[in-house]
C-alpha cells in the first residue's frame, strides 16, 4: 500500500508540474511561438509621417502664396500703368482699391505717395477735396492693425493738409 501511495504522489506531482509549466509559457507547446510584431528598422513612425505631410502641405501653401503674391504685384503694376497713362478719378480710385487689398499698409502708403506727388505736380485731374476724400475713404478699407504705423500717421497728416488747402481757397 505504501508503494501505491508513493506512485500516486509521484504521478500527482508530475501532473502538477506539467500543468504549472504550461501556464507559465502560455501555450501547450514551445514550438508554436508566434513571431513578435516588430517595426522594420527604417520605417517611419506615424508621428514622423504626419510631420512629413504637414511639411509638404506647408511647402505647397508657401508656393501658392508666392504665386498669388506675384499675381497681385502684376495686377497692381498694371493698375498703376493705367493710372499713369490716364490719371482720372476712376483710375485713381481703382489703383487705391487694389493697393488696399495688399498684405500690408506699405503697399497702400507707396501708392498714396505716388498719387499725392502726381497731384502736387499737376493739380488738374482731381480737386484737393476729392483727393482727400478718396484717400481717406480708401484708408478706412485697411485692416485695423495696419492703421497704426508711423507712416500712416504721416499719410493722415497729408490728407488733413489737403483738406486745409481746400478751406484756404
């Protein structure tokens, strides 16, 4: 009987150890291990792919912005040429309108200086009052943040001088 109990204990211990070993490895057979899911060494991560796409989009936007700027400058130059050939009030207004659609007040200021200089040299195309009103109305079309520079202050002063000139006559 003692031999029977010993065999039974040895068999139970063997079954217990075999079961325990299977639970630790997670599978019944060590030959059927699944391959680990590793990323290839030089494959970019999702974050790197997103950064690359953002860079590409930014470059495309910069290129289209450059093309738009060139087109705007060409339209502005054409409008200035029309105004210089025939400096009527309508052409002056169109030249100023186009200058206000620029990215900054610098374009508007440059156009305004050309118009004022031309007017001071000729004084026949438009009256001082009409010119002051025209400049003032187009000045108000500029974005608010563009109306605060020192050169804009000088422009406002020139507009006021034009108005004073009207009152003096």
